[in-house]
């Protein structure tokens, strides 16, 4: 019997927003243009307001920031940062621990519902625009025209 294959959710999102800091370098940034702490904090608070279980803090990466949330009994990280071309970019990863991370499992098994949770926050406000969801493969291949308005 053949296994039914579903449509994989788009797990990488780009959007535009001028509300958040994209010009003031802060002393605690790992890199000078490591913008996104205010976006991550806003997103974390919005998720919590919807009753979503969120991590206690946001964290910083070389590229930007991340926050954790739970959906469907699984923990996810949403990593985001600012692109010099004028848009924000974020992607979903599964929390997998050290071994899972080493073996590339962070991008595997992401459920569409997790992407829908992030999408619901992004579309809930009028200061975010041009939301486009991509598959990592299309985005990495510079096929940004394949992006869609929703994750699934």
C-alpha cells in the first residue's frame, strides 16, 4: 500500500513592516545590524495573548532572534531577522535537541498548524504587509516568486 503524501507547509515567511527597529544598533547585539529583538518580543506577546504556550525568553542568533512556542504538543522555534533589502524574514524549526540539530532534523516534521499560528499573528495587524510564505527549497533557490499569501 502506498503512503499518502500531503502538501508540505511553507515554513519560511517574508513580510514588510516599518514599526520595528531597523536602524539603531544596540549594545547587546551580537552583530551591528542584528535587528529583530522588538519583533520577536511583540510576536511572543501576541502568541501568549492567544493562549499559546511560549518560551520564557527570546534568544539571539548571529542572524537575528528566535522565540519558542508550543503547538500540537510539539515545541517550535521561530527564527527571524531583518534583510537589508527592506523585509523581515522568519522560519520555523522544530526543537530537536543537540543530536537532532546535528543531523538536520530541525526542518523536518513541521506541522502546517504551527505555520498557521505565526500567520494568524502576522495578519492580525495593519502594520505588517506583503506577507509571503515560501518553502525553504524555493527560497534558497531564489525562486521567491513561488511564495504564497498563506503557509498552506
